[in-house]
C-alpha cells in the first residue's frame, strides 16, 4: 500500500457550522486507508472477515462495562423481546470458532453506555480477531506488526518493548502489584484527585495505570504489558508464574493511548460460567442491572472451542495516535454531541 498523504480540507466555513462533521476530511480519509490496510493485512494472512449480530439476547456481564438495551416491537416467537447492543463481537466470534470457522476477524461498530468524553464515544469502531492454535506471543507479534504497518502509511515508526505487569509496577511505583496489600496500592495513588470510596484493589491498580504509568509512555513507542493479575483475567486463561497466578493477557499502548487488549482465550465452559456469575454478583452488590449471561457462548465452549488467542483493537484510538490528537471527536465523522 502506498503512503497516505493529507488532502483538501472542508470547504471554507463548513467546519464552523453546527451541522458540520466533528472530524476533519483528512481524518475520514485516513480512516478509509486504515480500514483498507486491515482487510489487506488479514487477507494476506488467510484470516477470514466475518460479520456477526450487533443485537443479541445476551449482554456483557463485565461489571465495569455498561451495555445499551432496547425492546423489539415485532414478533419474537417466544424469544426475549429485550436485546442488547454488543460491547464487542467477542461472543459470536467464539461461537463461530467452536463451529469450525477457523482464523477470523471482524471490523465494525460496538456500543458502550456511559462512555462519552475526550477519549470515549458511546459508539466506536473495534477490530477483533482470533488465531486458532496460537498462544499470546505470536499474537503480540502480529498486533505490533499491524500497528507498525498503520504508522508506516504516515511515515512514522515506533520502537517496541514488552514488560510484565508485575515488573512495570515494581520498577515505576515501587511495589509488587501481585502481592502488595490494598494500603500499599492506595498509597501509590496519593495525590490523584479522585473519590476512592468503594474502589476495589483492581480499581486502584487501573487508576495507577491511567494516571501514573500511561502518561509516561513515549509518543513513538509501542509498550506491550503482559501477564496481568489473575483477578483481571476476564476471558483469559490463568497460569502460575513465579509462584503467583497470572492471566495470559496483554495490552498494547502506542504512546500513552491503550490500543489493544488480547487473551490466550479461556475454553473451559464451567470456569467461564463461574466468572460470568461472579460478574453478576458484583453488579447486584453495586445495585446495577445485569444483562443475561450468554448461554449460546457457554454452550459453544461446552461443545468445544479450539485453543486460540484473540485480541480487540480500538480503531478510533489508533487513528487518534496516528493524528496526534487527544480528542476522539477529531477522528469521527460525527461524535456523540453532533450525532
């Protein structure tokens, strides 16, 4: 693919009108180029593009992710009338994997309630893909290769480093995040202006990542953090390393922006149900509604999903990093305010 170059801007005066796009013409052109790159990247690797439902009878139980729901007014033939907008295509993609589709990816819109601001929009574009038989290491390599290919379109390069979650916190903040008590974790966050009432230990660790660690990541550097605490495993496998359980999970940052979150995927239906039920208990304890557990996914896991690794990458975040803007509105045709 040839190198992307800036093009003509909007007609004079258009950008100042209330109905006008929130993103520039260059941003929209770059998005089209990135979409093309993604498809060519995976076509060359024989990874199949698929499309899965945006509306589902089940939702994401993750206690830190809020889902939109709506009620269908037509015939349901006994199926639930309430449907949930997907927060990612993960569950149906895994059902396809269990059916034998093989390596696959989806590039499309996802939705999260309550997330609007400088870096967040309630609807955004996610790229998610799965590699059958892979572990985390080759998936990290492939994710880095895709990000570097995107940067090369605009004449940029990025160095790369990998670090364990444990080592990152130990070196930068002076405590072991796997073994330190809650007080030590909270003390490391001293000076951060936030109401800490009700925050869990993992909440404090996340806060330290966003407020202490990410801002120090260099602009033209890809940082891959891996081997997360088992309590942050989500849908990843848990293994023991150096005497502590860790989640086989990674996050990739370009500069201070988190772009991707990948797992060596859990394939155990019983363990996955336990994690879903734990999420529901946390939601109920907070007084939050809980979406229905995805029984289709659990049935697929019970039937047998192949060993695989998968990753989700925020395309809007990638565009923000490529265009050096802290505002997601700058890379969208119309952000939440103007939609």
